[in-house]
C-alpha cells in the first residue's frame, strides 16, 4: 500500500493479508497517524445575551497534534484589536459595543495556524436615547 499524498481521512489502523489456495496470513496491525495544522476553526458563543451579562466565547477546531495555543482579536469597524487572552476561551461582558464588533480566534499547533470566520454577538439591550419627535 502506497500513499502518494496522504490525507487526514486516511489515518487509522492497517494490516496486510496475503493468501492463496493453501491459506492466508496477516501482518501485524500498524497505526498511521496523520498530522495536520488546525482546520474548521470556529467560535461558539451564547445566543442573544443580555447587556451586562458575562459571556464566554470558545474557540474550537480539529488538529493533530492538538492545538497548543490560541489568540483572539476583535474588529470594530476598521479598527482591529488584539485581545490579551491566549486560552481556548475568552470571557467578556456583553455590551452594546460588543454587539457591533466581529470576534475572531486563531488556533495554532506545531504545523500551522488558522483563523476562524467572524463571529458577531447579538447583544440584547433596553431602548436608549428615547425622545418624543414632533411633526
């Protein structure tokens, strides 16, 4: 068996069996461990938190070897800010501003890194700046 360009889907246990009309014999099983940089990076966030609540964003991905570091950033308009959190989770307080920004996480292992798509938080809040408008 020859793999020209092995993929992660081909990881697993393999053995060889040879046989003829007299009988068959199998080799020992070997395990093929395919390593790859993070893929399918995504943020899991609470649905419609209320302003003032603490919320936790979680960065998830698939990788082998497993991810060994994470970083977070937010994009508010055209202003990108690196956040000082480097764990799999990022906790913040839901505010009106939080609801106007996109959040991203990057997962890294020894083979590479990948950033998640943007995640916007739908923060729910009471009406503000209410006034009567006359015609």
